[in-house]
């Protein structure tokens, strides 16, 4: 829950501050909020990687908005990241190397045996497609709102589409990995 709050604060601060004082104070406040979140995590001795990554994302987003003079450009980097991620995931399926399977087998150190096992390959295709669907849905919704200059709705949608979609995708990924691990154990014991 803390991660959801921390990730939603900078865009929310941007929208609220932009409506009251304009774009440049809003960008400064959003980037400052990202820095405070990183500092807060450092003081509490929590892992800094998520905070640092979030701060860099906020800083890049703030730079894009300040450079263009439009608050909606604060969301531009995220929108195109979602597009690129969905394309990469779909390409990995088409190349018969679904990224979920590649990453999971790399983490487990078991090699890519599952590429020769149709049920496991199909499950990793499904899991990778679920992740691609999350990124594609986020891209389509946010891009449409971006085109219509709906800055407030961009923030609401970004927050609302975060954890619910990832939760569903995670269930599919865990299902695929567990079934593939089960197949490996079964095939290895024969």
C-alpha cells in the first residue's frame, strides 16, 4: 500500500499544483515530492532502488513537461514506455521465446528446456501475453486521455490501472511458472 501511495503522489501533486499555480511550480513540486519520497525511504532504511527509479522517472517526466510547457507531457515517458514494453513482450511470443519463460528460467538456472515442452511453452506464452495486455491497456487508455488533454484523468487512470491490472497479470505469471516447474519436476523424475 505504501508503494501505491508513494508512486501516486508526484502525479497527483503535479495536477493539483498545476491547477492552482501553473505548470512550472507544479513540475518543481512534483519533482520535489519524488525527492522527498526517496529521502523518506533513506531515513527509514528502506530499499532505495524503487525510490531512485521513481525519482528518475519523475525528473524525466518533469523535464518533458517543463520543456513543452504542457502538463500532459508529464505522462509522455510512461505512455511510450507502456507501448515499447507491450511490443517487446509480443515480439518475444512471436519469436517463440516468451519473456516470462526466459526470465523465470534464468532466475531458476534451469535453462530453456520448456521451449521443447508444448504445455510449458503455451503457458509462458499466456503469461507473457497477460503482461503485454497490461502494458497495452495502459498505453491505449493513457494515450487517448493524453490526446484529449485530460491531465486530471491521466492521473486517475494511471493510479487506478496500476495494482488491479498487475495483480491479475501476476496471478497468470505465477500459474504459468508453477505449472512449468511442475512439468520440469515430472519430466526430470522419469
